[in-house]
C-alpha cells in the first residue's frame, strides 16, 4: 500500500532579524512539517537573506496575508506589535505562531488568545524551552507525581549579548523590553514556572543598573509566590556571560538542568538529580533543536494531528505574571498578580 505524503504547512515568516533568521534556517533545512515560502520585513536589507533562503520577499505583512497559499504566519517581531499583527493574521483566516512574549499586559494576552480560540485558529508561542529534552522530562515528572508535592523553583537565564547592540535597537527600549532581561530570557522561566506551579499570586522584584547603560536595567531578580503555594526565584541578567539553569524541588526529588550553550546554537545539557533515599546523579543530554521542535508541534496542531501543548491559559497566566514583574521592577514593592 502506497503512503500518501502529507504536505507541509506553508508559512510566511514576519521579521528577518537575528531570531527570524534562525527559525528560517532550521525550518527550511530540516523540517518536513512546515516550510517558509515568504519572508516579511520592513528593512530592505533583509531581502538578500530572504532570497538566499529561496523566499519571496515582502516589505509589508498585508502581501503575505493576501497570498491564498499561505496557511500560517510566524511572527518574529517586537512585542509591541504582536496584538495588532495577530488580529490581522486571524482576520485573514491563517494560523499564527508568535515569538515571546505574547504581550506586555494580561488584557492584551487575553484578547489575542480569545480571538484565536473564537476563530478556531491555532496560536503557537515561542517558548522552546518546553521542548528541550531534559525540561520535557521535568514537566512529565511533575505531571506524573514522581517529584511529589512541588515546593520551589530556582531559575536563571542570563547573558551579555545585548551589551554591544546599537542603542536604537528595540530590545534596548525600556517601554518595549522592560525589567532587565525579563522579555528576552526571563519570560521563558516564568512560562515554565506557571506551567509547573499554576497561577502566580504576587511577586517582588529587584531591578538595578549595575554594569551598563541599558535603560531597562541590567540585573533583575524576582521572587514569586503562587496561588496554590510554593515559590520561584527567577533571575534574568543582561550583563553577565551566558548561564541557563532551571531547578525544581519536590518532596520526593529534585532536578536541575544546566544548558551547555545558548539555544541559538545548542550543545546539550547537564542534568543533576536527587531522589528520596537515592544518591545524587549527574548525566549529560545530547544536543537537540527545541526551536525547530516547537515549530513542528505547531505545524502538527495546524494539521489537526495533535493539540498544541502550550495552552491559552498558560499564555495568559505567564503574561499576567510578567505584567506584575514590570510593575514591581518600577515600584520595588510586592505586587499582586
């Protein structure tokens, strides 16, 4: 019997900067489930990259939305544009994958999630950390009860990649990327935290500028309490060499995951585990491409083969926490979520 090969999801990529280029290269080089055919960017200098990838180039999103062949749109654009762009994509009847964070306010996140749900549109999110093999193991261990009662999270995702950016870059605008490294890296840690611990109740933040002139501050830490009990310490610094560490502690065991390199060029992970009445173990996990795997999961959801694993409630709970973190970074006070 001859198997009929399923066609990949045909997509447009909006935003051909640093991260958009990584996604384009990963998907078109090694993903059968999705294929980019068009690149969109207002900067004419991006056309050369689009052509090198075999993509049609557009300076405006509208041209991509009018293309009847395009089934999905991937947004690798500044946070401030997401809500308006998602609304335009949904109005065109196309599925949408959005880079993180979804929005800077809970109200904005709720509006986008509800809009997609009402239209039957799949909404994907750029939280690739969930697709890292050892992080996926943590999520499975928590869901199965293997870790016991979850007590606490300690997490740090920091780097100094932005120190050499031109000051005009949107990633260095306090109104577009507030609270130190929160929107760049910390948002991944809070996504995992609310997935594991549930909605947050309140948060207190220390955000300082200790080693740079970055307007939003370069050194940020947040202490989060959750409505169902438990806490999380999250650090997202923009002035220290790369570190990515995520640790979860439960009554039956704990797991710590350290990245050996930034996800832009993953080099595997070091996993340390401690289980009740057993010796502590250390092991290494081979490299994987979680950015690609997240986009593949989105494509499978578009095809109706499986449910996309990051739920609308997850997205809203995360942005609600982000909004409170931004308020606390400005006030220095305990802020309700």
